[in-house]
């Protein structure tokens, strides 16, 4: 006997479908997100509307519950992977339509450190919030960061470290940016389990982000300030 509870996405009204997608993102259901994304596009939604109202809004709810300790890293990774499935469909369409972006971020784990779960989570959550993310991966010497900043001209630079021994390398990167006279061109966010706000301030970062949800909120705040400065200039 068929499960009476089974939801047929194509039979939902558009409003119900969007709410269902929020639930499916929360539950990390990749195939359902792919299907829902395609249905909304077929119904004439613009890619940017699908991104903001169905995916970004769903990830915002995930991010809040992650911040409040209701969801944990494994669950958020599932949600982020489901989000990615939707993004894979939307990304080429968004590129064609020139949809507005929140901003651009270069992110990477510092030299000597091969931990990337936290970094990956931040990258996926940032992408889910509408940022372009260039992920440099792990074990990045200062040259990698400088090349990426020059090539991609991002708004934000994110550095991650999970080992106390690699934390000081963040200062090496920031000091080098100061020497080259480019430090003030970028907002630098740092994160990782052994870090804290005092450390972030001591090395000259703009902000320490204790988790991915905070990183997204912080990035949005900085971008809003940047836009306000431009408008009042």
C-alpha cells in the first residue's frame, strides 16, 4: 500500500511548494530540492527568486537553528549539500541573468592545516546566502591568498584553522597584506575551533566568526555597511 503521507511536489501550490522546500532543505533531502527547484523554474519563477525565496530562506532557518544549538554540524552539512543540488541548477541561469549578488568571498584553510569541514560549511552557507565563493581548499601559504585576492577581487577574505599551531599563520597573511598596502581593501574574517575574539582582534582581523551561521551574518553586516558608505560617499 502506498504511503498516504507521501507528498507529490508537483501537486502542491507554488506557495506550499516553497514552504515544503524549506522543510526539505532542513531535512537535507537533495533529490526533493532538485525537483522543487525545477518545478519552480517551470512555473515561470526567475532563478534569483528561486534562490532567495526557496533556498536562501530555507538555509536561513537552518542557520538560526544551528546557531541556537538545535541542529548540529552533520545535519547542517546535509542541508548544505541539498542546497548545493539546487544551486547547481540555478548557477548557470543566474550567470545568464546577471542576478544581484551579496558579494564575493575567497576562503581557505591556512598553511600547515588540512582541516576543512568548518571551512566547507562556511563556504556552502555563504553561497546559500547569495555570495560568490572561491574556495582555495586546505594548506594555503600566503602566496595563494594574495594571488586569489588579485585575481578575484573579492569583498571578503575568510581564513580557517583548527590547530593551535597553525593559528599564527593567519597573522602572517594579514601582515603581508598590510605590507603590500592592500589590507584595507578587504574584510578579513577568521574562524576555527581554537580561535576566539581576542585572537581575531590581536592579529588584525575584522571579525572572528565562531560558526558558519555567524560568518554569514557578519559578512552580510559588512556588505551592508560597505553599500551604505558607497551611497553616502
